[in-house]
C-alpha cells in the first residue's frame, strides 16, 4: 500500500517530527511510505521558540520535501491537488493544534475527492490545553474531512466522542520514543554533564504553563527539607523564562536547580535521561505526554500528576508515582518517598516490562485496520 504522512518532519524539529519519523519507519516495513512537511509551519509571530529547524542529527535518512504553507490557502489547494493525483491509499495527519485545522481540512477534502484515498487523523489533542477563539470551529472543519481517527489516551477519546459521537476510531497508546538510543552509565552521564549530586530528577521538554514547572519549583523547598536533590530543567522556554528564574531565586533554590534553557539536539537527549534517577511531569493539565515515552525508553521511572492520560502510562507504585495536580506538597512527598524507600531499581525494572505494550507495531496494525488493509 502507498501511504503519505503530512506533518512536521525533519528538517523541522520537535517531538511530532520524531513521532512521524518513527511512524514512517514502522509503516515502511510493509508499505511504501512518503512524508510531506511544512515549508512554513508557524508564522514567525506565532512561534514562541528560537527556531523551528532541527540543529542536531536527522532521525530519518533524508529530509522530507517541504511543500506545505500553513497560512496560504492557495498552497493548500496546490498541495491537495498534487496528493489527490498521487492517489495514496492512506493520507495520515497528526493533529495537535486547531491552528492547522483549515490547512489540514482543505487538503484532506481535495485529496479524498479522488474517491480512493482514506484520511486518518492521529489526535494528540482534540482541543488544546490553552484555548483560543475558533478552536472548536477549526477542529470541526478538519475532522469533517477525516475517515477515521487514532486516539492515544482516554482523555482524547472522550473529547473525540463528545465532538463526533459517531467517529470511527481506535485507541492505541502512544508508542515509546526509541530514536535516542539506549541509556548510558548514570555516573558517566553525570560526569559528562558536570553533575556531582547524588540524587537527580529531570524536568524535560518545552516549558509552558500547563506543564507545571512552577508547581515543581514550589515543591522543591519542602523536598529539600527531607532529602538533597538536584533538579535538572532541560528545554526551551515557550513561557516567560525570567519568571521561572525569579521563582528559583525567590525560593532560594539556586544551589539545587540547574536550568538548561535551550532545545536539546537529538544526539544529546540520552545524556540527560541517563543522568536522572526519575523524570517528573508536574502537569497542571494534559491529555498525554511524549516525555513519559522518552523516559520509558531509558527505563526511567516517572512521577506525574493525575491529569489527562498520564495515569494510564505511569502505574502508581509500579513504574512511578501519580499525585494530584497543582499540589506541591504531594509532589514533594512522592519524590522524597521515591528516594527514601529506594524504589529506583524496582521501578526501572517495572518500566522495562511495562513499555513493551507501547509498540509501533500496535499503531501500524490499527492504521491498517482503519485503512481497510487488515489481513
């Protein structure tokens, strides 16, 4: 079968680009797959980061053709006609922001007019964490042109059912990100990063308010009264960086918090996860998190809040702990307990077992079924 993936891909950066690369590779074991990406993903004034381009090594053999302009309707028509005439058996979109609804919805309508191509949408979200005008209308416009959906958490499943009660979909857990290699020796990783602390926890990824870094920082003074811990905050700030630095200073945490406020190239990601004892996801709201799947790749336990689908991935008392959101005291208690009871090795072993169900093969099987290709 011929399958086209339209979405973020190298030379663009980020977790969605990584996801699409791994999906293409998994599908490519049995099908012909090509990927089309953006020549303009976000207008500069809407993009909160420093650059949209990947600075590290590619996770695919070659860059995807950069053809799609997210804000140019004439471009959507051209790309739609091109893909319509190619007649792929399946066209896959990954949907994470309603901003892309008009673009994706227009292209999908044109492509499916060939009466051959089936449109499958993989939903990170139905509606975003941070709501904006037209979110619902843009999403409805895009989804009306979709034949079937993949959801990856119960929270997103409920949102899809509320918006489209008759939607055809499959619930498949978010697969593990296995593109960053295996874990290296913890002591050596810390030495390479210049870390001398005995205990290290990691907050990783883009910093936005809903991800709850401010809550984790609020938890640190209480945690430090129980046990000395180094917090690594690693990722580019899509929020006001200075406000977090001011919070660190106001709480007197300069000795215990390291801020690496920049995007981490692919080849360096493993160093930070290898250096950590556990990964902390203090989200205030969420549907799911790809960071948990990176942590699982490195057999690292996760301490997360009970929002969205995080508690579906983090098994409380087995692969980490799950605590109430926006509750610094509970978060501090869970991290202290993790160290006090020495749960790291046990949880790591459970993660190694649990992650087997988060396979790309399961996702491929669902796509084949929804695309009418199940054996």
